[in-house]
């Protein structure tokens, strides 16, 4: 059993906790750097990236997070993708800049434009359809050569990985399908 950390400063962390526990792993809610040392992996959930970044600065988590991500796998969903990206507009502080992605925040519109639609997933060479829940979701506007696309909505890449870092623009924790969490846990 692994200790899967879930950044629990704000946002949608409890649904990730449930997904992790359904997969038989231990969920560790992380609110400070000390807790990170108990974790084998870390999930950064959706929420509001501006609020996340204010809290990361206030609680002085930035360096601790970067150090953790250098060593261990991390999965960012929605606002978590924004936090991990190289750049995104209108943020109060720079994102962590650990994956070579330029994110466009709120790229599908406002809360009322949130939607559920099928996405095409390709994990370990196996194609499947996954229910993508998009809530004020970002788009991956551009990504570098080391970033591999893993899922598409129409022609947009909506999930990608680079080394130990996995990002999704949608919310896999809001569906019953655990295949993406499973993929992360085995990554
Ligand atoms: N729009 C939010 C942001 O920019 C992200 C929304 C989400 O995580 N569901 O941070």
C-alpha cells in the first residue's frame, strides 16, 4: 500500500481521497511541508489556482513542493494542472513551472459553460473512452517535446505526462471510473 498525498489547502480534495481509498491505497491530506515527507506520490486537485497560489506563498510551500516533485510522481487536475505548468495568465504568483506546458485558464468559458463529454484516452497503448468532467477548465495551449499527450477532447490535448508528472484539464475524481487514478498510482 502506498501513501498518496492529496494537497488539501482548498478545492476538490475529498473526491480524490475517496478514489485513492477505493483503490486500496492510503490517502494523506497534505496541508504543510512536513506531511509531504510521509507521501509516496502527490495529487494536486482542482479548485481555484489563484487561491492555491496565495496559500502556497502564505504557507511557504513552494520550495517543498518543487523538491518533492523532483523526486516523486505528482498528478495535477484542472487547477492542479495550472499550478504545475510553466505559465498561465492572470495568476498572482508564478506557477511551479515543473512541466513544459503553457496553460490557458478558463478556456471553455465560465462556470455555466462547464460540461461533461467523452474524451479519448490512451493509457499504456490502450485506447478507451472516458467521461470528461470539465469545470471552468484550462486548455493546454502549448507543450514541449518531452510532454506526451494521453487524452483528447475533439482536437485538444486534455491529459498529458512528462516524466513523473501527470496533468489533466478535467476531473477524473468526479466519475466512477478509477482507471486514471489507477494509472497514476502505478506510474
Ligand atoms: N478555473 C480554475 C482556475 O483557473 C480552475 C477550475 C477547476 O479547477 N475546476 O484555477
